[in-house]
């Protein structure tokens, strides 16, 4: 018995709770690990931004810019790699906040060392982000950052951004490619030279698009080299891609010598002392005025080609590119035209209709731009097989557009007005311009006249007329097809209709952007003689279009931008026509209806000066310079558009510009006294001296106008001496 009770007690010993004695702690387990530590202070880095935010709220802002939460730029950029899309989007907002705070502290964007490199590298990596909200935030950030950042600060990091864009343009997801195209369009607005590079020269020479990785990405985006064109894109997305391609090509094919409308710094400037009269070169001779909607064609370049290739390789590359893209242009137009120009306004919603109108416009503009780059510098009678194929393809595309020409916008009052394109022209009008450019491109045009030496008895104007007639005869041998001639006549009728005032008094006038884009078409039609479109035609294109243009120009008030553009346009035309050896074969027949209109326009130039006053002194200088050059420009020729009989009416109308006697108010100073700059003051005195011999009242009016101004009196008397 005792042995059994002892065994029972031993079994219970393992489960008996040890009794604690008073004042004694619990004994540690035999396998316990000591985790205790001792430290003088505890650092919490996550509280540093909070401390900076509190200091900023109390008015004690740190030297380095931070967000409202106290995060510095490096700390915010780390959040751009956060796995949560919302955190990445919020981090982009934080980056913008940090940069704006830095600007508020007096440090411009890009001035801090390493700031631009960090931002471009980190934010550019999100162009290919899989989340739509993040990519939209990236576009919004760059839409603010790139225009605000100086070009010199952004330029060193554009190659890195181009590599990131190229990766996004070739992404497997079409949504990412679309957003990448939007970013390319933004960069083309602010840094086109860096994005375009040496394309198409580099692509033609190297055999690849090595000069522009961006264009190679755009080719993949539109479907070149893939299974299908613009695969997986809807109409809005397709419009984004094609507009980006159009922007890239337009910048790449623009002439390298294109200049703005500002006067060059080296142009002679009038001063009261030290400059001889007559040394001023007018603006319409000393600068190239851009007169197209995209800036790609200059007034001096009309008729000489949009893009002069430097080698046959470039020309062959452009032909291959056009051949590969042409089916895309045709299919895009054929798919969108029925919806865009349906007779029923209810056939499609307004937004969808605008998208399809935009697709038709972009397809036609790309066709026109590439075809012009290839064909504008070649003769219509050239036997080159690639050029002949391109000309035939363009003619086929023109016939497909002809069914809808002229392209009209939706009826007013039944649909909202469509958005204007970047050039400020309505899409339907831009599409009509593309059709007109293609028709003019296919029209026969004479080559540059060859002025062979004639006999000693033959006058200069006879040699000029003979050379121009020979150029016309040479061009007439390569007559256009019947469809192309019909297209040219339809374009002429459309131009006349656009320039003719509407019967509706409430109809808006022709916008300046549309008028500017129309001028190259007007010039091309003016330079087409009747022998080149067939003697059996019912109208003379040159006379009809010239009549409509000059009539429209005479209706414009002097201070209007359209009048300034139109006057400079006529200045250049007259310079071409009156030159002894012009580069273009243009000669207005002696019985043409244009001659009295040109005379009427020239006689109205003093009135234009009066209306301009001091509102637009630059345009007033151009008008004065043209009038000064007019007597030297005129030649003793039966073909001259201006002759000596025009000088007396002009001189008689110039006198009130300086001084006049009003029946009720008495002696009144003319607009000359209100000119602010010294240059137009002096130029006007040169003008008065040029025409003083043709009217006795003009010198008297000038004497009264300059009275009281010692410098003006001295200069006028020196000119009259």
C-alpha cells in the first residue's frame, strides 16, 4: 500500500503549480531569451516630416522646400515606387507641391542642382504605369512642368525621356501607347527640335529610324510592322495617334530656314542722324512671312517645294513611308466620312461626329504633307517611276475626297460648333484646305523660266515674255487628267465662294487663321495660266480668283490683320511680276480683268496709311516702303501692272496724311504727327519726297506738318535739296 501512494504522488508532481513566496518574483523559464535593452535616446525617422510640417505651420519654414506634410523631394520621389496606385498618384501631386514651394522661395525650376534629373527620371518611369489614374496624373504633371521649365534645363534629360517614351509607345497595352502619344504631342509643342532630331535624314542615311526613336515608336503605334494598323484602337484613340504622327511629320518636314514674323535684328533701323535715306529694306522683302496654318510653308518658298531633299536617299525613304501609310489614310477616311458628313445631323452623336471629322481631317493632312514633300520639287512631267506612282496614288485619294468637297460643318443651331485645330482653323475648313492643296499639287505648273540672251534690238520685257511663254508651253505638254482639272476648277470656285461676302448679315467674317491658310492656295491659282488647264475651259482661273481676292482685300479696313496679310501678299506678287528675271513664270495678260483691280488697290494704299495711323506702325512701314519702291519697280513694258499714270493719284492722296485744311476745323495735322517711333516718321518723309514731283500740294502739306520740329525740318530740306 505505501508503495502505490508514493507512485501516485510522483505522477502528480509534474503538474503541481509551484507556490510563490511573498516578495519573490516568478522564476524565468529555462529556455527564455533576454530581450531587454538600454539606450540614452530613441530615434523615430517617420516623425521628421511631422516635425517639419509643424515648423512650417508655425511660420518657421525649413530651408529646403517640402510638401504640406513635411516631405522633401527625395522622400516624395521614393513614394513613386509605392505598390499602391493611389499612393503613386498622391506622390506626383507631392512632387509638384515641392517644386512650387521651391519657386515661391525664389529658386526657379531647374536651378537646384540635380533636381531636374531626379524628377524626369522618376516621373518619366511612370509613363508605362499599368494604372490609368497614375498615367493621367503623369500627363497632368508634365503638362505643368514642361512649359514652366526652361528649355535649357530640360534639354540634357530629353534623351532619357525619349527612351522612356519609346518603351511606352511599344507597350503591349494600347492604353499605355495612347497616353505616350499624348506626352509626345506635349513635347512636340515645347521642344520639337529635340524630339524630331535629324529625321528623316538620319533614317534615310542609316537605313533605320536611328535619328528618332520616338518616330519608330509612333510607327509601331499606328501598326506599321505589326499585325494590323492601329490594332485594338477605337476612333478616339486612333485620332490621338494620327494627330501625334501629324505633329511629328509637320515639324520634321518644315523648312529649316523658317523664320517668325518678327523683324531680324540685323535689319537696318531708321535714326534721325547718320543713315542715308533709302537704306531701309521693307519688311516684306527682309523677312519671310509664314502664311500657312502650321508654319511649314513660307511666302518666299511657294512653288518651290515644302521640303527640299538633300539626297536621293531621303526622297526614297519618304516615298517608302508614304507608300506604307497611304492605305491607312484611305481606310481612315472611308470609314469616318459617312459618319462625319452624313446628311442627317441625328445620324451620330455630336462627340462621335467630331471625332470622325477629326479623323478625316488628319488623314487628308498627312496625305497632303507627305505627298507635297515628295512631289513639290519635281516636275509634273518627270518620268521617275516612284514619283509617277505617288502622283497616281494622290489622284486616286483626291477622287475619294471629291464626293464630299467642299466639306461643310454641321448646320448652325442644330449641333455645337466643332473645336478648332491647333492652327485655329475649323476641322471642316482644314479638310477643304487639304483637298485644295492636293488639287494644286497635281495641277501642271511651269518650270523656272530660262532667260536666253536675245538680239540687241530685243527689249528686256520681250525676252521676259518669250521666256515665260516657253515655260508655259513646256508645262502644257504634261496636262493633267480630266479629274484633276475638274478638281482644280472646283477649288477655284470654293476659294471664290469663301472670299465672297455672305448674304447673311449675321454670318461671322472669315477668321484670320483661315485667311492666312488660304493665301498659298490663292497664289497657286493665280500662277496657273489658262493654257495649262486647257483652252476649252469655261473660266479663267487666274482672273476669277484674283478678282475675288482683290475685291475681298479692298473691303477690309486698314487696321485689320487680314488687310495687313493681304497687302504683304500683293507686295510679293507685284515684285515677282515686275521683276526683269522672275523665278516664276507669271505674266498677267494685257486684257486681264486683274489690271484695273490692281490699280484700284494701289490707289487705295494712302487711305490704308490714314486708317492705320499709329495703331500698327510696322504695317504702316511696309506700306510706305512698298510705295517708295513702286516707281523703281515699274518698267516701261506693256505687261507692267503699274505705270507712271498711277503716281499722280497716289501723290494727291498722300497730302492729307501730313496736313490738311478741314472746312469746319481749319488746319489739322494728319496721322503722320501721331506716329510714335522715329523710323516711320522718317520713312514717311522719304515717301513724300518720292512723290513730291507728281503733286504740288504734297510738298506744301509736308512743310506745314514738319514745322516746329527742327530735326524733321532739317531732314526734309536735306532730302529736297
